C-alpha cells in the first residue's frame, strides 16, 4: 500500500438483493430463516433481559478519539492469542448446538475460523466431537502466518469449554480428549452453579431436536430428549465447585497427562476461567494460578441484572494491574466494539451469537463473511484512530460520555 493511500475495505456482494453489510444485516437474515423456537433460544437472555440489552448498549457510552495525519500505510491488526499469531483480536466464543442452525454444525464454524485465521472455543454442548471439530480446521486453507508454535498441523488454536461436573470420570475423559485433539486451553465456565431462567425456553418447551447429540458430554439425542427441560444440566453440573478445589483438580490432571509431551514450543494446556465480572474474582484467579480470565456474563443468559461485560471489564482490568491476561466477550456487533474493549484493557475479544446467525445465514461462507465484516470495521477503526499496531490501542483512544452530556478523556 502506498503511503497516504486510504485503507481498503472489502464488502463482497454477489447479489444486489443480498445487501449484507454488517452483523445486524446477518442477524436479520438469520431471523428470517430460523423457526421462532430456535430464534428465541439463540437471541434471548435470562428473565427480563436487562443484561443482554446492556451488553450491546454499553458501547454507546464511549466515543472514539480519531487522529489526523498519522501514517497508517503499514497497519498491522495481528496479535498473539493462545500461542498463535492471529489475523486480528477476535475469536469465536464457545457456543453450543451449532447443529441447530446448520447441518455441518461446528465443522463449518471451524473451517471458517481457520480460513480467517482466528481462534475458536469449543462448547461442551457441541454437536460434534472435539477431535472432529479440530480436524475440520485442518481441511481449510489458511494464509501462511508465523503461528509462534511448532505444531503447524493446526492452523489456529482451540480452547475446550468445560463446566465443573459431578461425574469426575467424565470430566477427566473430556479433558484428556481435548488434550489429545490439540486444544491449547481449557475455558472453565465458572458462572453456572445453577442454570439461568430463560422465559421463552419454558414457553416453547425448548428441547434439543431429535438427531442432535452432545458427543463431548457423551449424551445421545434420545437421552437428551427424555430428560429434564435443561437437558440434564442440573444432574451433571457440580454446584459445590470452588476456586481451591477445582483449579487444582484441572491443573493436576493437565500436568499428569502432559509431562512427557510438554516443551517450550508446545506447552501444556492453559486454564482460563470464564465468567469473571468483579475485582474480587480477578484477584482469586491470580491467587490460584489461572493463566487468564474471560470477562463474561454468559451472554446475559445466567443472572439478569449483572453489569454489562464492558462495564465490568474496567473493574477487572484495574484490579489485575497487568498480573493476568484478560479476554472479553459480550455484545460485540461491530469492529469498533472490538476496538473499545481493547482500549479498556482486554487483550482479546470473543464473539458468540453472531457466529450462530452467520452459520444459519450461509454456513461456513456466512461465518467467513461475518468475520471479514468485523475485520474490515476494526481495521478501519484502527486507521482512523491513528493506531498502527494493536498494542497502540489504549484508553487514550476513548472519551466517555457523562450523564451530563460532557465527553471526558479516560487517560486524564
């Protein structure tokens, strides 16, 4: 790119009737395709849906501080996440039941992630086994990049999402399969000792459709449909979980099964806790030796009335004071949302519902398109704010709108 040239954007439109220009357009397409019961399952939050609404609206409290006459001809959006250099600081968050919206399920999502060079989380509620999801990524062409790891047979990094379970033998099997398949991390969901109430799931008596299995949890379609409304979550979930017991449990098992294969270029799986919203839990994650935390409120699907994740992010970042890596999810719909989360201190951002919308809209190509749109928006935002590298994005890039209508800098 020549100096002074505008940063290009790519908005592929193969059909003038298919004017999909942003994530909101993809959601509209998905809403037209999906049956009401599935649409509500994906889109709704818990009880009165205050938190899910605020997850997105929280970004509106901030304004970007654009800069002028900055040379952005050598702009670089890449970053390192889970040992890999990725295209930009966005990954596909672990979300369950991709088979609800597309027959290729998580395999299509995995291929799209690899094609776009972004990392992916795998939900315990996936409709395909972990090893099959990861294998799909190997079949997808991806641009050559310095991955930062020796295991170049995997084009991207994967994380296995897990809950604390009553059945420790099953929990051990899931962990070991994730290790064997090549996962780089465990994302331990800590915000679900009990399941949140989502009114429309009860109104529709939502149950996993016949033919969709949960192979990671070793549950067949018939077993799922013949159990309680929550798919047996209450039966297998361990509500007695604790920092002291469970982080040690995972660390001990990861260490005991990976000692012979662990090297500096192929480290043991990391342990990240997902669902942190407070300074207190940030401190506990540090004290118990976690490798990182994900500031998340489960997409507003657990406890309604907790803060938007963007509001909680500042508290957690300030408490961490650089002692632990912090990732973020919740309400991300635009490239500028990614930029704002990074400016407030997140190192990486994950996106959930837009993946399912994109998958419903057009399978693997839909997910690739969604990622390309967010990439273009993020790159353009970096350029117009004068940030040549991801590390240049910080609180000096933002103003916050006060209740009095006055914009105030965050770094003053």
